[in-house]
C-alpha cells in the first residue's frame, strides 16, 4: 500500500468502525466494564466509555463527546473526539512520521503531512516536543515506556500558536501494545496501573 493510500485509510478508518459489545461486567453495580486486550491484558473502564474496533490493531475508547463517531471522519486524525487509542502490531509498524515503525523516541504520528489539531479541526497540528519520560506500571509485573509530548495547535496560514495539548503514550514492546491519549483522560493512568494480566 502506498503512503498516500495509507494516509487516506488512517484519515477515514470509519468505514470499518464497529461498536464493540459491552462485556457482562458492564451491568454490574460497579458501573464498570472489562476491556479485554492482547496477550491477556484487561482494563476496567467506566461503563459510560464506548469501545470501537476501528480496524485490526486500532481500538478507540471514546470517553466523552465525539461528533465524528459513526462518520467517515472517525479515525486517528480527526478532531474533537474525546478518546484514547489502544494500538497493536499493525498500527505500531507504521506509527512514526512517514509511516516508519514506532519507537518511544518519537511521538506516535502515522502520517507524512500536517494533521488537524486534536481539539479544533480548523487548526493544524504544530510541533511536538518531549515533555516527560520514564517507566509506568501496566498491571502487576509489567512496565511500559511512558512518554509525554507537548504539542501545539497552529493557524494554517500563519502557523501562529493558538493552543496546546499533551500526547501521552504507554508502550509495551514485548506485548506489542501502545496506548495513545491526546485528551489527558482523567483516571487513565490509574486504570492502566490497576490492569490485570491472565
């Protein structure tokens, strides 16, 4: 698949978007549901969050308002959808600029052009700079490479900075799982820390 074709696929993964059925646990009094991922990893997430399998190795957990859900703009490069991503090997394979393989030394950005700002489709994504790194627990006995990237949103014509956001990433290279959060999702760090493995 050529880079341009792949970019188009990433921009509109919506064609394959399917709302995953909530687990039986979502009906419990704890108001939580189980999200079962690769290699026996399970997260307990609020029952109000909606899980979409967008494509193989591209799972999106919508945590709030998401005007693009169910539209042809529902993909990694859409705007204004409060969510985080759980990515597997196929996504990791193309997760760096110019569709190179992802490494924790660069932000997850599968593209070769300028993307839209996460929170405003009228702005462009600007520079992304390192803002934090270390190891973070994902359940008992598993450590992820944690990275935070400070990003700007700029005007298309003048590149004037109009706002900022932080992209947080947790990468488990052995399990081939990458979490990408551009919305500073409340409680996500604690949810990952309390994950279970089977």
